[in-house]
C-alpha cells in the first residue's frame, strides 16, 4: 500500500488546514519511525510553508497514548498520532489519529468465519483492531452476499470506530464502558418542541465504548449472550476485550496467520493471577502510586481518589512519576509493598513477575483496600469508569482478616481518625478478633500478624543494613598526595619558561 494512502496524507492535511493549526506534532511509535521523514515531507508538500511540523518519538509513557508532554515542549497546537492507539481522551490538546491500513484477505476472512461459525446459535458481535477498520465495509458486503447461499443466517452486528479525532474533554460519566440510553422524564409538552431528540421516543439499548470502538445491544439482552468475534492480532486491545468481557464466548480471526482461534485459556488465566495480586495487596502497609500517564483525562482525579482510598484503609502512600516502569526502577523503592499503576487501559496490566513488589490496577486497588468488597468476576480496565464510585466508609469496627498469603489472621492498621475511639469500641474489636481467631481449627503456633513498617521512615529505620560505617575509633592512616599539584597550565613544580 502506498505511503499517501496508508498514512492518509490528504485527510490529515485537510484536518490541519480546516482548523488553522500552525504548529503540529507528529507522533510515531518505534516501529513506524522509519517512515516519519517521508510522511513529514509529504505533509509539508501538501500544506506549504505556513505550518511547522515536529516529529516526536520515544514517548515517555505508552506509545498508544497521545504524548501531550512532548508536544508541549514545541508549543504544538495539535497532535497527529500514528499507529496503534488506545483512544483515551486527552487533557489539553486535540488529537488526530491515523490507524494505518494493515493487510487482510477479505475473502479468506469471510470463508473462515462461515466455516467455524456455522454451528453457532448465538448472535455475533464483530469487533476489530483499529488498523483493520479500512476493510470493515468490504467484510460487511462479502458477508451479506455469502450468507444467503450458505443458509446460515445468524444475527451479526458490527462495531464502529468512535472517531478519528479526540478533543480535550472532562471526566467521563460512563460506567464500566457502557452507557444506557434513558428518556428524560422531566420533559413536558413545551419541552418536546425544543427537545424532540430527548423526548420524542424511548430509546431502549445499551451502548458500549471501549478502545476506540462503539456498539450497542438491546436493553433486554446481556452482552454475555453474544459471541464476540475479534478480527486482528493478539495485542493489548484484544487483551482489554478478553478481560473486560471475561464472561463472554470469544473467537479471533488472525489476518496475518489466516487462522481462526477460539481457545484463549492463557488470556483468561490472567484473571487468576490478578486475583492473587489483589490478595497480596491486602497485606500491604506501604503503597506506591505510579503515575503512568500525564495526558489521559481524569488521571489527577484518579490519583487523588487512590490517595484517599489508601489513607482510609490505614495505609501509607507515596506518589511516583516515572516513564515505563521497570524492575530496576521500582527496585529503588523497596519500602513499597505494592504499586498501583494509573495509566490507560491498554498499558495498565504489567507482568510484575520480575518485580520485587506486585503492580496492580486502580480497580484491583479498590478490591484490595475497600472494606467488605469482593470480586464478582467483573473486571474494569478503564480507570475513568471508577471515578464516579464514591469511596466506601471503612471507619468502623473490623474483625481480623484471614490472609491467604501469610496463612494466618491479620489485623489491619486503623486510620488515624480512629485513634480516639471509645473503650467500648476497642473492647468490641478485641472480642470480635478473638471470635475470629477461634472460629477455625488452626495450629497452636499461628499468630495474629501485624505490619512492622507503616511508612518509609519506619522501613529504613528497621533495616538491618545501614550502609557503610566509618570506624572513628581507628581512623585511617594519614593520606599522602601522589602526583603533581597545581593547574595544567603550569604545575607548582614546573619552572617558568623564558
């Protein structure tokens, strides 16, 4: 595919020209950086000398997010983002997305779908990677033509691309990636004239918006009644779909290998490990909040919400800003028992097997640090879907909690607000803890665990290694100066040249 078509040079130039942008940042991921000079040259020929273009590479955070920090260094008025994108809303700058056009054999795709889905009795929802959006219309047409000849006519729906343009917006009001349309019951006869779109009829469908795709299903149906068919590679966008809709039957067509796959046990096995990390985070006393984005709308609000949640759970938190966390970077903070990673949905899951401490998502932090909250199987990747949830009040009497990691009962540290609780409350807590300890048949050497370090200061004070200590009683021998003294222009022992 030629450069102008793959990178949509004309459509990009029309967007820049129609908005009168004079300074534009072009953001490329590492795999597309080889084409950056050619794309910039083609855009410059199309736009003329009135627009300055800046190529950005090596983003501080995930390449799927818009790098507003890098764009601010050159005072850019907008960002043109190339390649794979998470389509997270931006904070300050508008963004124009060019997804690219990955190659796909439409006829082989349709034939494979017919062959493997002929025995399916569920309605089908077709989802796809954004790089295959250009072939969606051809797939629709080919499927419509071939279905009557096969006698197989399931109900097939197709997701759509939300938009290729993202403007700065506030916090999202959607819940769990979905939004249910409802009628405005406050409308009267006068309002119906001016608000016909809201009051003319009752809309009964549930809309989903995830990873740049949008689709809707009737309100009387549930998403787990559908077969989700993904057209694309097994990337972070697909992992987002598998974890978010883990109760659905999912199939995938791989355009590169021309294969149809239905077994994703290794993907769903991730949920078991995430649940293990949640249980491990419950025993943490010191929590590090990793800032994994400076551009996704609402990230500051989520950081503050995490701080409040951790504080109300009686734990200490530290906020750390770093690009692309690695085991070496996080090893500099050994006092942290667990890290909460605030980032976009497609970079939130870090494989922390090589890390000294587990790295969890904000959703997992709410499960771990909220009193009485249990995991029901639902999994939320977008942190923006959690921001409207008010933190639960945990300032009440709590019984001892059994730790699956330590194999015994553990008494969580109470927040500072409870330091002045009454003696009756203290006695009630003691009695309830004794009752919990005696409720099971446990070994005689089992104890009630208590955390030793409640802050970074406590952790470093309790360390056995204090660093190198100078032996002041036996000072080192007197030092001797070896070599020449003075400046290179003329050492002290040199004679002046005459």
